[in-house]
C-alpha cells in the first residue's frame, strides 16, 4: 500500500508496529484452533457438546480483537485515561472479592458480572503496567535520576512513593488472600523488573525478592493447596496427577503429534487453560510445540526492541513492563506444564481459554502499540 493520502486510517496503518500486531493476531488464531481441539476434550469431560468452550470463547475473541485494534489507534492521553479507569475498576472489583466473591476451585479471586466470571487481578494488569510506567517517568521528571534515595521522593505528598506503594500493597495483599500466590508473585516480579529498568540498584532487588519469599513462606504454612503442591514438586509424593498427565501428554505426542489419535489429554485436567501447551504438544507434536515457543519469544523480542528504541521514558518503562509481564507469565505457565515449577494456575497469554486474561492482554498490547506508534512518529 502506498501512502498517498493522510487519513487517520492510513496514518495508523503506516505508523503502527505491524509486525507486533500480526504476531498478536496469529496467537489469537492459534487459540481458536486450540479451543476446537483441547476445548472439545474439556467440554466432553463435563458432559457438554464438543464446541461448548469454543462458543463461550468466540465473544471474547471478537471483543478482544476489537479492543486491540481500537486501543492501538489511541493517543497517549487517552491511553492514560483508559489506564486510570482500568485500575479504578480493577481495584473496585478486587475489593469486591473480599465482600462478595465468586469462588471457583476453592479460590475467591472471581466476581460474577453479567453472567461471566471475571478475575479482577487479570483485568487490572494493563492499567498496572501503564500507570506504573507513568508514575516512574513523572518521578524522574520531578526528582531526577535518583528517585529511590532522594529524601523528597519519600515525603508524604501525592507524587511520592507512599501513595503508590500503599495502593500496590492493598492490591497485592488482597490477591494473596484469595488465595492466589501465583498472581501475587507475578505482580511482584513485574514491579521488580520495572523498578530495575527505572534505575533501581541491583543491591535492592534481593530485598524485594525477600518479600516474595516471605509470601511464599506464609502461603506454605497457611494454605494447604500451596503446601501440597510444593511438597509434591520437590518430593514427587502426594497429588502429582495434573503434572504427571501433562508430561505424559507431551511424551505421547512425540515429534509429529498424534492428531485425532491423541488420548492422554482426555484425562488432562484444565487441558484448555493451564495445561493447554501439553494438549498442543500431544496433538501437533514437539516440533510445532517448540515452534510455538519460538513464536512467543519473537513477541517478547519485539516488545524488547520497542522498549530499547523508545525516545520517551514513559514508553520505555511501559513497553519494558509489558515485556516483563508477558515473558514471566509465559515462563511460569510452560515451567508448570513441564513440571519444572509447582503448578500455579496461570494461563498461557493469548492461547489459554479465559476471557479476563485474553481481554486484558489485548488491551495491554493495544495500548503498547498506541504509545510506541506515537513515540516513533509524533
């Protein structure tokens, strides 16, 4: 297409990171295929028609794609406004889980809205990334490069560390209380990464890591499911059914997959959500499964390239945070599936079934595309 006119559509087309956009659309397409395969097995296990999860997921695929495209056309001001709304709604729903939670599998991390199960901790991920990036860039503008040890940055005023850390602590402790150790660790890991790229000295990183270890220790002694999973992971005793079936499913797939002959995934719990990679490996084989991992790494690489080439610190922090979130969540999911990490009940971004996860990543990547486009061309 030649750039012969200056309409908003042509400007968007030529200025957008089309490579990253295509990557995301391909991942959504892969998810649709997975819902036909792994979703059908999960549906039949609960006595539903084979297309049960596919039909439920279609509205989210449509809304997610529209969200991705519309968000990518916004300017930075609207991205920030949308992020503030996202955080406000997410925090509100998060506090609702303390009052009127919708419990699924023993976890109070959901609320029921308009007939859908909504996970607030997933919903507010985009706003968390963008607002944290905005906060760090504003702190640098006001206090200079030394935002971590500058005494003025620690005084009680609206643009200082105290308001941000107080809100973050409320959110993380609420998520932890659901109980949801995996998402708590994910948020801490992403915050740690964003603080690091904002200039936090390496010597401080272990201190934040100790907070994560503290949460893990408390969870180990107070949450039976966390205790059992950790003990099972390190000793191989107890309930290891999920990860055993996951590993067997991958092994049964071989190099080229079993296709219609795949049978282990039929007894694989959460084959359409947490362990969808194992179902993919059994269906399509190790070669294509590894190809998917490479493709996910290409998405991560594209985010890192956009971050390192950013001219604005806000864009640098936001894109770096998105890369940290995407990369960490992919690693946790794949490591759990391959029995390299205790199961954490975390989706594979864009691939696993789950409306909250899909919509939040579509919104996040749409906003990242928008601010990268404006940073590059405006």
